[in-house]
C-alpha cells in the first residue's frame, strides 16, 4: 500500500495520495453546508492532511539529518 506523503521541494509542497484514498480525501475536504464536521472519519483525514502540510512547511531539519 502506498503511503500519503507531504514534502517540501524548494518553495513548493508536494503531496502524494494513494489513488485508493483520493475519493475519501475529496469528501473530507468538501465544505458542509451546516458548518459541522461530516463524520469522525473525515475529521481524522483532515487532521492528518493539515498536520502533514505543516510538517512539510517546517524549515527545521530532522534531528538525524542535522547531526
């Protein structure tokens, strides 16, 4: 199974999503007209997506690479 990743390449963040997770991500990112979370599952997907982008944006090098 392919893993979802987010990495920084210069001034760009590259996000890879396995094809089998693409539809779930599309659903999770759609706005809900009522303003509430659609489900716990989509909330988890959004949280992972946001965290991955944040980690890719972080300018600090991982500890192993810094040594």
